[in-house]
C-alpha cells in the first residue's frame, strides 16, 4: 500500500526530546522553543516568531490582534480549511468568501476589492499547496483600505513569493506543524509577526492574557492579568521534535520536490492530451512541494479515479468542501460575487501521495496506475 501521507521522521528527534526530559524542563518556552523560534526567524526572515500549539491557534491570535469585533467582515477564500474561518468567526466576524483562481486554487486577487465594505477589517490569503497568493496586489489593497493582512501559510514553509518567504509578507503569518505538513511535531504551529509594534500584546495573548513572558525575562517582579488571551504555547517536547525537523527543512523540501517534479514530468502526456490538469506554478512563486494535485473531468470521474487508485494500493484524497456551502458557513458567512470556480474545481481536484522519503519505485507505481486508469482514452 502506498500511503497518501507518512509524517516526516528524519532522525535525531528523540535526542532533543530526551534532552528536554533530562533537564526536567518540558513545559513551554524553554531552550528548544527558543531555538526553534530563532531558526524560524532566520528561515523566514520575519521579525518575531512565537511557537503555538497549532496553526488554528496562531490564526486565533491573529484575529485577536486585529481587534476583530462582532459585525466586522473578514475576506478569505471559501476553498480553505475550517480554521481559517473559525478563528475570525470566534471573534464575531462575518466571513466574506471570494472565489479562487482555477490555476492555483488561491483567492482571486482581482475580486477582492469589490468585496470590501466599510465593515471590512482584514484579508486572509491562504497559500494553497505552498504556492503564494498575489501578495503585492493584496498588500496594496490592504494599504489603500486600511486593512490587516493575516497570511494562512499553514502549507507554505520554505516557499516564497518573489524573494519573500510566505508568512513574512502580511502583517501576520501563521504556520502549521501538523503531521500532514512538510515538517511537523504532531500538532503545532507558529505565529509570525512582521511589525514589532504587535509583539508585546501577542506575547500576552499567548500566555493566557498575562505578562508572564516579561516576568520570566526579569523585566517585571510579578505578572498579572492584562488582556484577553488563552494558552497558545506548546510544550518543550513538541518544540524539541520540531527543532530537529526544522534543521532538516532543506533536505525535506528537496526530497518532496523530487517527487513533485517526477509526477509533473511523467504525467505531462496526460495533461497535454487534455485528460487531466496539474498545477502550473506562477513565475514569481517558489513552491515547497507541499502538494501535488490533479484535476479530473468532474466529481463522477474523480470518485472513480480515487477508487481505482485505492484498489491498486494507492492512497489519494480530495480536499476542501467549500466553506460557504457548509452548515456553519451558511450561518457565519456569505459568498461575494459569483462562485465560478470554488465549487466546480473543488469537486475535480485530487491529491496524490507525497511525503519525505517516498521511494522511486512508489513514484513510478503511482504514475503507472494513473496511466492505466485512462487506458485507451488517451
Ligand atoms: C493545516 C491547515 C490549517 C490548520 O493547521 P493546524 O496546525 O492543524 O491547526 C489551517 N489552514 C490551512 C490552509 C491548513 O492547511
């Protein structure tokens, strides 16, 4: 069986975890949290990184820092994970969904401006598959309309838009280290702050609304309740595991890119004769091979395709069911403009196996089975 995903294990993770245990320091904000945060600041070139328990929680921190209040509107694609919307809905925002582009499945930057109203507070671009959204357009709109930009870069570690790493382009960025992402610690995330004015409040929100971070640095002699907040800091055990993986980020992404390029090359014939579509990466984007997707003709063909792969011992999965047509989405949001691509494209898309350490034999098997599926139709 070729799994759709195998969480990365690189070697060395247990050494760091053992070191944390040895020191009897396993709660949050110890040495490994510090080292992992600094390494991320270097990799991403962001001003400040705060590790979090998940990307979901990093997005929640972003929503609090944007001062989202009931009645505010937040613009994002409908084709995304629930957390992108939930984080803002929790603060009382109305979610305004905008259609995606069919080439990248990212929010269509040309449709955002028409969705802006006097109530709009933030834009949340999601870098689908680790391919950057058109951030120069989005940042310009935000500047002109005085809006926050919170990047959902959950899938984007190591990827860039132009020369700017994803997560370092908006005012805030959010990363995920869930086991389905390129590097992982099981469950975990990071909140990236690109404007130092927000660091002090972000530290308070992350530490249950207290100024405990300042207290631990010896800047004050007691800590107290200063603001709303929650417990968003991960344990040292997770940070230790993550630190080992971050040190090998280049190796992991290069390995995934080999698989990605192999699929791209070896499915080219099917793309050229028009039976499938695959991603074309915009010229100004450097992706991180987070995902390799294929689009079939329609939902019916996709269902058959997934079943055929499964019966041939290959795991594949489809992705988001658009949020705007879900039970919560209907209640908490609205779609602005025409749903030209979100629904139809989401029903055609399927994700192929891709993970660190995938063997050449397995890559070849996937390509072969896909060719068998189309058989004489090609
Ligand atoms: C994985 C993912 C999340 C959630 O990440 P967690 O760390 O599991 O909370 C949010 N948004 C997108 C686009 C994701 O892919």
